[in-house]
């Protein structure tokens, strides 16, 4: 997959947002009907009764109950979506590097958190756009059209994310969690995985997270060095001039800002971060 060519991911996001809004509207309607029922009835029976006059135990009532359970499961997934966005995408690396950059510049609140978070979020959408498209095309869209069941849709939706994480996770990080899982299960130490099919979600997700943290701090260290050098030069000049009471940060701050602007720092940083990700690889 080509991660550099922009596609119509905005339309996909709008579709997902529409599904979310529809789910919220249905849940509000169900909640209103629920409060109108007898307080002694069970939750599921009350919801089913609010939407259907079919007798209890009939096939129609059973189908309706199953749809309600699916709706509750969907709302549960949507509630944990922000956490999944952080641990299963490139968002972690972006936001950590931007935070370290702000500290290196000596700026406490500029750019503000909302700006850094938004920039990291949209850069994440750009990098993850092929993954989102594959998940939508192979899993979500057929599920919404009733072409496949939820059981069939889940692996199809999750597979693109698994491929992406596997392609961008160090082998030794995967090996660490595979060995720990093997020891806790009382089995022998496992060999290095040959493909994504050999790695489970239990090992892949934490391995991907620590790989992202390592790379983010490594990039942050490289970013910090030139700004530390500017601070040292300014401090030495002030010391030689006998201005020991003058805070070096006060003088070095404008020099660090103009240095970052002159080298076109945002362009270089954003491009390097996005190009640091490998496209998803096949599972064979």
C-alpha cells in the first residue's frame, strides 16, 4: 500500500461518524422507552417490549433481543475507540515527539495542547488511511449491508491493523512478550515469528506500544541536541560577558525559534515522522 498518496479518507470518516450518530440516536430512543416501562421488568425485556408487541418467547422477540445486544456491543466498542486510537495507530509517536519538541524549544504552552493533539490526530489519519480503507471495505461495509455476520466481520476489520502493527514492531519486542506468555503458560520458549499469523493480539499490541515509545524518545533525543547546543553557547557567552544573573533561557529562546523556522523544522519533522512508518506487509 502507498502511504504517501492521499485518498478519500474524509468520506470514510464521515460514514463512520454517521453510523455513530445513528447509534446514539437509537440508544436515546431506547432509553426513553425504557423509563416508560415497569421498573420491575428486566432491561432486555423492557427494551424488546418497547420496540415490539410480539409475545415473549417468540422468534420475533428473540431476533429483536439479539439486535439490542449487538447495539450495546457497538456502543461499547465506540466508547473504547479513543484508547484503541492511541495504542494501535501512529498517534503515540507523533504526540510524544511534538511534546519533546516543545520542551526543547523552551515553550511551555506554545503551541497549545489542542494544536499538537489535532496535528498528531490528522497526521495519524494520513498515515493510517490505507488501513482504515481496508478495514472499511473488507469488514465494516459488508457488515452494514448484511452481507456478513459480526463474527465474520471482526477478523476482517482487525486484520489491517494487525498487519500495520506487525510491520512497525521490532522483532525483539515481539519475542519478549511471546516468551513471557510462553513462560506464564508453562510452555517452551517460542521461536521468532515468521509471519503475522504467528503473533497473537496479546503479544502484538504491547510490543507495538513499547516499539513506538522507543522510537519516539529516540527521535526526541535527536531533536533535543541542537537546542541544547544553543543553550550552552548562549550560557557560555553570558558567563564570559559577566552577565551571570541573566537567565540563559531568556536569550536563547528567540535564537532557538528562529533556528527552527529557518531550517523549515515543521516540514522536516512532519515528513520524517510519516516516512518513518512502513506499509503493512502480507501475512504469508
